[in-house]
């Protein structure tokens, strides 16, 4: 007779499966956000401003898809039942869309736009229910573990993409085959890691939850205030990260590795910000993380005069941006609870509102960088001094976002962060 699955074994299998899926999804997310604009400018030979507009259009479409998928999950029971099988098609479409981008014909924004839309649609259908799985983990007492899994998985994925970006930058000329090979390896790895998603969704209460008697949308003031502040702060942080691929921060080898250095530091952000959040509260800690990123952008124009200290500045940026990524999920969960969004479908839909905001912010970041490159008359190898005006804008926006989030009333510091 088969032995029953113990609660501890069930929790372990959930965490392992969730970690695998999150790492795969994060690889595609980081790859698209970090490399897409660079690939369109360098290999597809699109004008930087146009490339930024294409990226923004795809990000807005992605945000719209997140909202529609979340809303449809609340309204339609048949969609909740079909979600495990739809997720299979979604991860295939997203992986293939990412891998094919460097191979597109140059000087053609329409094919790039179409491919990005395919990627974004597939990504939304996989990502929205994946985010909703955190509720199942919380029900098994693994919510803090899930937060660490998300933070570590995102940092590892960004580190891997940072290495890929350095390898692409190291190639001479504009031959796309090296970039296509590297993007294909990332896509295959992501596809393999995301294979547990349909099985996890089969075991989720979302799969069997009955339709709501009142599927009308509910006003969520705490969630919307947090999302607006996140858009204000995340867009300039993402713009700084994207700009690093186009700036020669110093003379020598560290220039192409700038993003990689910042990404390595993100791994340490989890252990740096956890005790800080436990002492002063997650909202206040998140406000300070935004301030750290703003200060980095303000100092970036003077990196060539810093010598080896530029490595510390890049690591400082990694710690700040990693703190924003880690703490935002804690504050988001708190906002959802305060708004009373109970039930698997409602919880998943609330997460989709947040991902909508982040994707709009990241699209605006690409447009911001593309516009900056166009006005500066550069594509790659920009002098750091040319980042000054953009750096001032980043500092201002990060400061406003940090203050808005820190001043919002929230829960007291939790013991969970002390143990995280």
C-alpha cells in the first residue's frame, strides 16, 4: 500500500517545485528586461528611441495581459480549470520568443514588436498563476521560505543574465549568432526549470475554487497606493541598470562587467535587509533601499575618477536594487491582506495588479533610456558624464517613491524578517 504524503513532505515538494519555476520565470524576465533593448539597438539596428518605444509598447501589452488574466481567473471557473494546460503553451511561447529575438532581420521594428508581444502574452499566462501559488505556500507555513526563494531565485537569474550580457558585449561587431546561441541556452534552461508549473497548478486550490457569487472588482486602496509608488521608483532603477550596458564606467575590463558586479551584490541584499526590516519595519526598510539606488545614480557620472572604488559603487547599487526586489514582495503581501483580498482567485488577481505596475514601470525605463541615448547621440560606450541629467531624475524619483512607501501606515516589524 502506498504511504501517504506527510504535511512536511508536501511542503518540501511545493517549495522545491515553486523554486524551480520561479528561477525559470526569472531567467526569462531578467533576460528580456536586461538584454532586449540592447539587442534591438546593437543587433537589430533600430534607433534607440524607436527601440525604447517598441519595448514600452510590449511592456504595456504585458501589463494589460496581467490584468486581464487576473480578472478572468476571478470571473471564469473554466479558465481556472484549464490553467494547468494553458501554462504549458505559455512557457513554450515565452521561451521561444526570448530565444528568437537576436535572429530577427535588422531595421524592422514590426517583427520585433510581434515577437515581443508573443513573449509577453505567454509570460503573463504563466506568471500570474505562478505568483498566486504563494498563497498555497503560506497555507503550508512556508511563506517566509517563499519570500527567500523568490529573492534568491531572482538574484541568481539576474546574475546569470549579467554573465550572458558580459559575454554578448565581449563579442566584436554586430554578428547576432553569438547572442542567439546564448539566448537559446537561457531559453532552454528556463523551459526545463518551468516544467513543474502545470503540476503545481493542478494541486492548487485555484484549480477547484468555485465561482464567486459576486465577481465584481473590489477597491483596494492600500494595493493601488503601493503600486503607484512602485512605478515611480522602479522605473528609474531599471533605467539605471539598462544604462549600465551602454556606459563605459571606467577604462578597462570592468566596463562590460558593471552589471555583473552589481548583480553579484544582489545576492547579499537578502541577508542585509532582512534584519533591517525586522528592526524598523519592511516599509521603512524599502524606503531606504530606494534611497540607496538613488544615491548610486547620482554618483554614476563620476565613476571614471573613482578608480577601484567604482566596484564598491556598483555593489552598493546591487544591494539597493536587491533590497527593493526583496522587500517589495513583503510590503505587497501586507497591502493585499489589509485590503481583505481573500481566496485563491482574489489573491492571484491582486498579484496581477502589482505585476501590471512593475511591467509598466520597466517599459517606461526602456523608453527613458532609449530617449536619453537618442538625445545624447550615442548607442554604446557612452561617457559616464552623459548620465548626469538622467541620474538627477533617478535620484528625485527614487526619493519620492521611498518617502511615499515609508510614510504609508503598515504593520509593525515582524519576527519573520528577523528569522529570514
